[in-house]
C-alpha cells in the first residue's frame, strides 16, 4: 500500500499542511514530527499509535489521505467526534469502505509496533529475544502477536533466523559488528576484543537501525511462511537522520531498506541540503 497524499489541518501545532508522497523513499523535514507521525499512524489504523494529546483535537481538526491499496484508491478522512478522531473511508465510487479498509490494515499490535523506527527505542535489540519467551519478555506478548509467538511454525522460523544470522558492520570506518546471541539479543562486538563496546550517538543509531531492519526482514519471512497476505504498510522513521554526524554512511542501509519493497517516510527536523544529499542522494530526487 502507498500513501499518495496526506493533508493535516488544525491538529496539534499544525495549522495546515498538504504532503504529496512518492511510492518509495520520502524525506520530510519539518518542525511538526509528532503531529505528522501520529496522523500517519492514525490513517494507517496502527494499533501501536502514540496517544493523541487531548488538546490536539479541536472542532475544526481534519485529517485526509489518498491511499492506494491493491490497485484501488481510497479516500480516508478523520474528523472529531466527542473529542476523539473518527475514521471514514470511501472508494473511488463513493462507497463506504470503512470496515473493509480497517480489516485490510488489521495487523497484530507487535507488527504495527515494529513497522515504525524510533531512534530512541532501546527495546529493538531485545525484540527477537522476547519472541523466544525469555524471562524479560513483556507481559501480554502472546496477545500482542495474536498468539503467533506460541505457534510451532513461528518458533521454528525464529530459531532458524537466529542461528543463521551473520554479523554485520555498523560503520565501515570502524570494525564494530552487530551479532545476535543464542538468546536472540542483538549485541555489538569488536573482533578479537572482549568486553563492552562504547558507541557514539551516531553508532548507536546505526546499530538500532540495523536491529530494526533485521526485525522487519524477520516479519517478512513470517508473512511468506504463513501466507498471511497482510497489507505491507509504509515504514515510518524518526529520530534517526538528525542524530547522525558527518561520518555516517547510510547508503547501504537505505539500499537494504528499499529491498523491503515498502514505502518509506523519514521524518526529521529541517536539514541543510548538503546533508540530505549526502545521506539520501539521488534516491530522494
């Protein structure tokens, strides 16, 4: 699925913005990251959506989007009702498709949670470990995955994925590597050196993004294995680019992200054009 356009009016600090989106990678530099990300998550019916602050929704609040799903175009509207946003969806012929749209976009809570990358989320390295039902797994994980983690096929795929994991470099200028231990925890190591590794902020964000990509690829494997036919929602990325310094080379990570075949929406505070060019290059032109 692809978000072709989203318009946000009188929502939080946003008075009005109209955003046309490309089918592949989009970089939105804005001061309204929270409002735009929550609006997108609401339009996508994400069960992991952040809480909407009560004072963000007013009588004249309006979110609308043009969405392409299965070669059909839907108009999605969110308007206030008793201080809450209510979703309504119509197709190109004006038919009410709200229930159908919600059903098409209904993923388990955990899938919705890992389709958004937040560079401040320190739980990413633990996710595969949680799926193995380790002691630190959050209560209710079975419900968050609609009992997928309890099924033999899921667990077999998870164990195979962990065993087959090959270490990956975090930054080409250093030899720090990302690995997965036998419990499913992502770790950083320096070949030939034991003990903890100190990461700069840039290296930490790159490490977390590598975790994010691997988790996304794992869920792609589960989708194919179980033939779930879920709609592949856009990936939402925040707290990433602005946290990287000039030494960061993310060309390989962006190429790998593109291989997922998903629309990607990167939200960041305003960046100078030279940095955009260095990180995104021609892929965002």
